[in-house]
């Protein structure tokens, strides 16, 4: 099954998710919504900033970084597709389609 996860900020962390899939999606959302270097003692988790880069270049670098981050920090998920778009506010919205490894 394919799940879609976005970089909407986590409002509340569920410390006892109802399923493994829910836990994986929460972890992926945390990766996508975390700014790189913002977590003490775990500075490499999250995505970097791409301010003032050409849009196509920023999108390509973000897609590459999303794949690398998920592969490194949430090994139970496999990235199927990464999409990004600029919202009216100027914020980059990232949508990732993931497949849970070992689940059919």
C-alpha cells in the first residue's frame, strides 16, 4: 500500500501509534517538517534550506535530500515519489509517497 505524507508540522506526537504504518508515517512527517541543524545532538536530521535558489534546482535538491533522509532515518519506508510546490505564502509544500517495506 502507498501512503502520502506531507511536511505539515507535527502538532502532537503520538507515543503509542495504533499501527506500525502510523508510526512510520509520523516519523517521515517529522523528518520532512524538521529544519536541518535544529535538533541538538542530532544536527543531520531534517531538510536544509534552499532560499534564493532557482525553483527547479531547489526542487531537485529537496527530492534528493528527502530520499536520503528517509533511507537513513526511517528504513522501514521506501520512497516511491517526491513532489514539491510553492504555496501562495512562499512556503515549499513537500508531498512524499512511501511504501512500507515488507507490507503488501
